[in-house]
């Protein structure tokens, strides 16, 4: 039977910058039993190039090599993941700004609803906090009792 290495499979990716995502998905599929594979003691260098924040240049990471037996099910899984990762690059979260709202990247109505919910939750939290503080402050009888007991014990 012919076995295939994970590093060989990564060479077939249409977008090598997503190789780290494929490795994570593959390991998750192995962990859940969706794919049968075994880890090998050696490591391989992923084709993705990483950048450090605030520094120049790039670097590459290594991952544990895995060995699997190719089958139509696994080939289909890889093809789906390859299409998913090649389809659209991940976009970071768009920050709320006048430009983003005016350009249509963000929906004003949904932002307003989210703001309303956040403000209501904050208000209710404050009200609950105030009520709980009011209930805790009693007459202070426990302090008086403690001091009285100490005096009588002497």
C-alpha cells in the first residue's frame, strides 16, 4: 500500500500561505477519527512564510510529519479544504468608522442594535450590582456581637 506524507500533500495546496490552517484542520480530523493517520518522529518546514510584528523579514515554522493512506474519502476532504482556503483570503475584522459604514462594509442598523444591547446589558449589570450592595449592608449586628463577646470573655 502506498502511504503519503502530510508535507507532500501540502505541496499540492493552491495557496501555500494557508498551509498552517490545513495542518490544524488535518490534525483535528485525525483527533476526531475522521482521518486515519500516524505521527512520525521527524518534522518538516511548512511553506507558509510568517511575519513578526514590528520586525523586518519572514520566517517559517516546522510541524510534526504525519503519514496517512490516501483514499477517495481523504482526497475529497483535501480537495474541499483546498477550495475553502483558496476561495477567499481571510479578512480581518473591519473597524467601525464613518468610512466603513458609508462604503457599506458595515451595516449601520446592526451596529446600532449591537450598541443598544451592550448598553442595556451594562445598565442592567449596574442595577444588579447596586441592588446586591444594598442587600449586603445590614445593621452591622455581627460586628457588635463580636465586640460584645470579646468584652465578656475578658
